[in-house]
C-alpha cells in the first residue's frame, strides 16, 4: 500500500501534500515524526500517477484524497534545465546531511542520473514530466515528494 502524507489539520485545503511513500519501508525512512502529519493509504495506481506527475494529490477530506490532473510541458531546454537544477539542489541537501541514511544510495544514484541526462537528445516540447520520461525509458524515476 502507498502512503500520502499531508500537513495535519489541513482538511479540504489545497496544496497540503507534504510527502509520498511507495511502501511502509519508505514511509518509515522519511525523517518525519509521523504523528505530526495526516498519513493516508491509497492505491499503487494513484501513487504512480502522483510519482510520475500525471496527477497531484490536491487535498484530503477525512480519509479520501482528491486528485487533479497535471499537464506538464517542457517547451525548451531551459525549462527542463531549471526543473532539474531545483531537483538536484534538494537531493544535494539530503545527501550532504544524510550519508548514513538507508535511502542515501537511491538518491545519490538518482542525482547522478539527472546529472548525466543528455538534454540535447530530448525532442522539445516534451509533453510529459521528467519522471514519466524516465519511466518510459525504463530508468528509475522518483518524485521530489519521495525525498526524505
């Protein structure tokens, strides 16, 4: 079962998703105090849609999550470069402070995957998320919301 972590006491408030976890192990390694958040279980299908930036977990009501479609378009090289730069900064913050974390190797490898991506080989506009692009190529794909 997948997990969606929202800010606590934020029912029916859009944009309160904080983290996502594909399984209980990932949830337990998020570096959060779980009782400080509203943690909801949902399907792998919904998790994959959020992970791949096809949908956003918009808000929750009781134990029901509302999802909204996402329309990702990278019009040019500069757009995707900026997206990757911000993602890499977040990964660097995690890896530089968590070298002994159980998920360190996953995120260090993903950082290297982002760093080695040949952006000139992509046809623009790219009408999908970077996460979906990697998934389509059979490469590891992670959402920033999965970062501990």
